[in-house]
């Protein structure tokens, strides 16, 4: 067992006292930096940073960042939800550590589409027929999976095929 315990802090968001959610930071009793590439491989991290090491996931509807000595979880309903996610992460960390011999470590994050690559396929007419004020705004939403080739009425058949082919390379959660 790599991670034995942690000390939890519950925080209100700094950006506004009207928010109803809480944030949690848990400080680990042990340094778990060595397990992060294995955890990233198992859970499919969105962002992996090598130095200082950290991995960020979207799980349980939350943004969770795990560092060598702490974990940060955003937008929690209450302390009970924080406890549930912390115990789940503790189990995932320990499982990844115990199974590291059979896991290929992953030192990068999830591949994401690039806004300018998407923009290249668009008609660049800023027609607003897709509901967005500009084609670049459409491209921005497409990077997140919120818009796709079927959402642009002005896209040519060739452009639709190319944009769909490009976007199909990415996973949108």
C-alpha cells in the first residue's frame, strides 16, 4: 500500500461567496509522485504534467488533480461527497501502485483537437446559422465536443467529411 492516509481541508471558492459548492484539498501522508504515470494510464488523465508531477481527471462530475503530496477536488456538494471521492482515489492510487508491473505508464494527457485545425475546415463566413457569432467560436466549441460537422449548415460535403474525420480522432467525455 503506497498511500496510507491524508489530511483533508474543505474550502469555499475564492472567486465568489455566492457559490454553493466546496473545494477539497487533501494532503497526503506519503509522497505518491512515482504512481502518477500509472494512475494516468489507468484513469486516462486529461492533463499530465511532468515537473512538478501532476495528473488531472474529470471523474464523478468533478475536476480532480493529483499531485505528489496532495489532491485537489472542485465543485463538491458537501464534505460527505469529498470523503467518497477521496476514498475512491486512495483505492485507485493503491491499486495502480500494486499493479504497476502490468501497467504501461503514460506521461502525457488526452489528445485534444486544435481550434485552428478545426477552423481550416470551416467556411469562415461567420454566417451565424450554427448559433455562434463567428466560425472561430464554433471551432472553439468543437474542441470541447459541443459542436460537430453536422452543426455547420454552410459546411461543404468535402468539408464535412474532413472535419468529421479530424474530430473522430478525439474522445469527448
